[in-house]
C-alpha cells in the first residue's frame, strides 16, 4: 500500500512525539536518581597480549592523577562510622568472572559489588580502584571510576595498568628493553627515568579504625594509616539519604614513608565516558583492559507495621 505525503507526515509526527516522550520520561527518571542508592558490580580484566595484537601504542607520557574528591572501600559512612560508605553486597557476575579466569590470555584484576548513593556529576566522588599484583604501595591496576546522574546514569573511568621498571634496569639477562621514556647513557647504562605513577591517597580514618576504638572518634581528626583495611561485617547498609566521609586534599596525603610516586616502564590508560542503563550489563573495551559493569536498583526493605492490640 502506497502512503500519501500527508499520511507519511502524520506518521513521522507520531513517531517523533513518541520518541520525545520516551526521552523526557527517561530524563525525568534519571534526574530523580540523585541521592538514591544503587547496587554496582564491576569487573576489570587485562589482556596479556592486547596491545601487541592491536594498532594502538602505549601512551608516551600519560597524565595520571587522582581526583581530590574520592571515596574508597574503607571510607566510613557519615551516619554510622562502623559501616563503610560503599557497602559490600553479594555478586551476581561470578559466572562471567569464572569464564574469564578459565580463558587463556585474560587476567581478572578487580571484582567488587557495592551499594552507593549516586549524586550529580558535580558532587559525585571518584571511587578508588586497585587490583592485580602488588608491588610495594602500588598495584598493577590503579585509578578510579566515577558514577553520577544528570539526565541519565553516567560512568567515567580513569584507570591505568602499569608495567613497573625493574629495580636494576638493563641488568644482563633481564630481558628488559628500555622503552622510549627511559634514557640510555653513552656508557650503556640506563638512567632511572620512566613514567611517574602517583601513589593512591589514603583515608585518615577507616572503618577498621572506628571498630578498633573504644572512644567516639572525631571524623575530622587523623588516625593511624598503617592498619589493615577491611569491610565491616555488619549486615546493615546505608540509606538513600546517607553520605560518605569523602577524602579530600587536606586529609588524603600518602603516608610519610610512602614515596609520592613510582616509576613505570609503560602504562596503559582507560579514560572512557559512558552512559548507562540500570539493570543492563555494559562492556567497555580497550586493547589492554576490559571493564564489565552493571548498575542495579535497590529495593529498600519495607518497614514492619506495628500491630496494635485492642484494649
């Protein structure tokens, strides 16, 4: 059947109106997310030969830095310091993680599931991430991810994967070839230069600190930084109105004995901006890194109704 010009025009108007209504509804829904708690599960993995199999090259001088407004998995909640602001919850992507671990050429670096109160981009903290092999105060994988809401759910990744300079560069039989960022002197010895990777900030107070103290603790004061970090074993979780005691420049300096940075031979960087849909698994691709992330709505427990007895 051939449609007339008028019928086609009316049909396009109907489709355009429906599309605009959908966008407005989605935007209004997302705008209402600010201050609401979500469940977030994220997996970060590395490809052993990802860069060599692609045409992409390692960045020569990547700009690496931590956001001044951050939270980690040991930051206490403001309403209850014995509870972490990012509450751990059971994972739902274990089957996919197991599949990655079974596959050759992949290394799972990070897998956590937590509950977080999402904020607008201006107020959203960066969630510090680390994983993989540890080398002193650093890990293979470091950086942060930021989840926020405006008209939609948004994810911003600032992750980097480092290959550290060996302690003795250029040693016979080490098999290490100097990258472009390492200078080689006329005598054949390599100068100790490389890519400077910042040391992640540390919270001045953690959930473990709060639990270990018998006295009420002032959340604005300093605490010991050398304690082992860990989650609280409480089964409670932060409410939608809860917030975290976020790190900032005044209380997030590395320990006095920690170097401000560490030198790497080369660093792969994943800077990505992505719009997310709640309840859907999203995949962020990179020649060297891969990210699986799913944001899920949280059903708050209904308050128990009190039963009144008749007089």
